[in-house]
C-alpha cells in the first residue's frame, strides 16, 4: 500500500489506535506503519495524529484494507 501524504478525501475509512492501547498491548507504532507499507494493496492509506496527542488515525482509501488492518491488529 502507498502512503498518501495530503489530507485524504472524505469517505476514507478510519481506524483509531490510541496511545493507551499501544502501551497496554506493548505495540511498536512503527510496526503499524511497516505493516501498511508492506501490505499488498494497490490502494492508499493516510496517518495523522488523532485528537492531537491521543494516538493515531489510520485512514484507508478502500474499506477492505481497513478491515484487514483491524483483523491483523485485533488487540488494537
């Protein structure tokens, strides 16, 4: 999948990962980025801080990619 740097258009599917969850599950945030970069999809994703400092909002162009993200990282 390719990262989309500009603000994504409305309608992309959002998956929020909070810092509390990252600390509780001992997840490396970099692992989430690496998964997105290596996932074989022709679509794009976008990452932005969620509520400024509360975590990350991963946004996916194709809702199916968001579903796979949620299934791959079920603890998040």
